[in-house]
């Protein structure tokens, strides 16, 4: 029942965008809210509760500072003299109790992405390779095959996470600009069609 509720799609009456299903503080029930409404509600709460907001930020800062103080081996000061042996730059990033530099972090992330290309979308290597087979390498909207010399984007539903297909950079950005909302896209089509008739006259 909860799984079906998460996959249920609702449209915000104010912003006409897709509402996301989120778990309430009680840990049992769910609520639907669009991203823009959540941002506006948070901004209004901060304006109304300035003192409380500052107090929460101060408590978080002190708690974080105390944690760093009690775990010095996990962190390194930015003015530390410790340098990365490989890149000869300061080590300022820490993961899994290992202090590394920014370049090492980038190299590790790049290597991981190459070894697990579909991990971001929960795709196995076989599924990823099947999606990128040669006869499928074109945009499913504009039918472009070159994509300006770049890799095609894996389009997916932002509510369910389900992978759709490959899109070029322009079409992928276009769907995002229309909030992946078919009602807004249909309205844009009707708008273009109405002005085409006027231009013809």
C-alpha cells in the first residue's frame, strides 16, 4: 500500500508541478508536497521564527565543533602542512578515516563511475550496455544521433526513479525546464500552434 502511495502522482494546484511523496515526522504516514511549496513554507517559517532558527543553527555549530574536537584524526586543518604525495597539494577532505586531497577524491569518483556506469539509476552493467547499444544511440524525442559529440543522457522519472530512455542534452534540459509535466508541455504545444496560425495569416 505504501509503495503504491509513493508511486502515485499528484499535481500542485499553485505551481502546476509534480508533488513528491514524503514521510511525515511520525514515521508512519505520508504527505504530498511540491518542491517549490516546500521552499516557500521553509522561508516563511524562518522569517516567522528568526530567533529559534538562529538558536538551532548555533546548537548545530557547537555540536559539530565538539565532534571535530573529539575526533581529530578524522579531520585536518586547512592550513595543515600535510601534503598529498601524489599531487603535492594539501589534504583537506576526509572519508572513511582516510585524509585525501581533492584531486584524489575526483580520480576515485571517476574510476568508480566507469566501473559502475549504471549505479546512479540502479541499472546493472548488462542493462546499461543494452540501453547504450549502437542501434539505440539517438535521442527519442528529436531523433538526433550526434548529441554535439557528448554522451546521451539517461532520462528517468524523478518521482519513481524508473529509467525511461536516452535523450540528447537539449531535450533532457527541455523536459527539466517544463518540470517533466505533460500538462505544461501540452499547453506549450497549444501556444505554439495558436501563434503559427496567426503568423500564417
